[in-house]
C-alpha cells in the first residue's frame, strides 16, 4: 500500500485564540517574577552594599535582605568592611594552610630596593588592612586596590632608603615596619581611600642572590668582631673590678691604720699631759713613783740581783758566785 507524505498548508495555520486578558495576565506575571528576582538582594554579615541608581550613589545597605529597583535601575556593589584583607609584596601565597605553599616566581620588581648606604636588599612584606569607608573606597580613588599597592611600594622604598642594610636586615626590622605603617596610613587618609592600615609585617629581608656569599662573609666577620669584643669586655669585667676592689681595700686599710696611729698618738699625748699635770702637783712624789715603776719593769727582767750600799765593804766573801753570775756581772 502506498503512503503519501502529508502536505502542510501554511496558509491554513492560525494563531491560538488567546484573549487580551490572558496576555495582560502573562505580562503581569513576568513583571512580578522579574521584580522578585531582581528587586531583592542579600548582604552577608561582614559586608555592606553600596547602591547606585543609574550609576549615581544613593545609599549604603546594611547586612540582611534588602530591596532595590529592578531591571537594572539600581545596582549593588558589595564591600567587605568587617573582613581583614591583606596584600603580599615580593612573594605570593598559592595555598594557605598548615603547610603554606608559595609561588616559585620571582617578584624582584616589587622586592628589590636600595638602602641608605647604597646596598641592595630584597624586602618581602605583608600589609593587613580593612575598608572603613565603602563610599571613599569605591568613588574617591580610581582602582583603590592598585593605588594602595603603589602606595605600599613607594612608602617601603622611601623608608628602606633612609636606613642602612644592617638595620633593614637585622636590628631595625620592627622599627621599619612601624614607620611604614604610619606613613602609609597618612597617605591613605590624604588620598581618601577609605582604608585603615592595621599592620605591616616584614617577612624576609635578604641581600640579592648575586651578593649573598660576600654578604655572608661580611656578617661572619662582624660576628667574629663582636665575639672578640665581648670576650675582651668579659676579661675586663673580671680583672678591672677586682683590681679596683683591691685598691679600695688597701686604701681603707691605710686609712684605718692612719686613724689608729693618730688616735694612739693623741692618747699618748693626752696620757703624758695628764702625767705632767700630776707631776706638776707633786714633782718629787711623781719622780719617785716613775723611778720605782721603771726599776720594777727592769728588775723583773734581771736574774739574780745584788743590792748594796756605797758605804758597805768586805761583803764579797759572803756571796757565792758561779761562773754564770760572774759573766752576768761583767
């Protein structure tokens, strides 16, 4: 049986019979759906929404569910005002975590700087900041993020250029970071960026790879110098205070001895003065007493004693002298 392909007559095709009420209802539904999907927006707790109407600032929306004019009449730009943001200079973090991974690329155009003593240094740092004024951040400065990066590089190069390479690499790191933070905040306020600088952290400050061996040799020499100086100071602190103490002891002993001799001399003088006063009162008695006291001291040191009068004679046979007595008599 032969089948013939059906023939469509386009002239007989007619649109469905739709009433004007149905069309109006469909248009209303479309408008309502468009309003629902484009007339509401949500702001997260750490953000605010900057609402523009035909490109002109209107208001700042708070976190939560908010309304806006649909169909692109109003647009919303969300700004994270409660989140701490950061920018990295001289390096890039690929993945943060327990074991943070960094990019292997070299960012020498950011990190390579000239110090005040005409040495080169590679400075890597992080700036942590917050957006405090969304309006200024969006409208006062064109591309505020890039402007902020440029300000960071300019201020860091200025501060590093005022210091020696040793200060930048070793002892002056914290003071340098504080100075950069102060100057950077001043420029942000001056340019009305709406940014508050919270912290500047120096990561690594090293000499360029080409001069690292020479720089290490200089550091080793400086460390050896410091070690020898410390050893000399240690020996100085051992010997000099001991010598000073010994000298002070000798001086105090001399002073004590001098005071003792002076006091003894004064005592002797006072004793002789008192004796003289007594002697003046009774000269004969005092003279006799002194004579007796002196003889008492002398005779106690003599062995056998023979006392005779000048008028006595012929008494020698009465005494028995031995050889020792004769020697003593001589």
